[in-house]
């Protein structure tokens, strides 16, 4: 049985995006991914830096292309993520207008 993770919403801007690749072991070996660094904005606390991992099999093709083409500059997003042991894992995003 697979565990269901609660989706959390983070709001912020992308300040950096770096490609990575999974290890050579396991079922996801050599899968590309992005490490996205955001500045999170909250009504309740000061801005903080967060790291989100983005995998192509977990997000839409549109999100993956935006990251590949670096078309995220100066835009604010609502990031919908799962909290995992090693950090946030992106599932969806929505641009704030």
C-alpha cells in the first residue's frame, strides 16, 4: 500500500533552478530532475528560502518545459508540494496574477 501525502501550498518566487540526476540504483535510476530554490512568502512570518525537487513523472509537461526554458523569472507562484523526508516534492503550481 502506498502512503498518501498531504499537499501543502507554498507561495513565492523562483530564485534558482539546477538540474540533477537520480542515483544509478533503484527503480528511478538516472532520472533527471530539477532542484528549485524559492523565496517563500507568508502572511504569518518573514520570507524564507525553500528547496523543492521537481521530477518529470510527477508534474505536467508544461511545468517541466517552463523549467527547461527558464521562463519563470520575476513571476510568483503557488507551489503545491508534498513534504518528504528529504524536502518538498512538487506536484503542481499556479501562477499568481
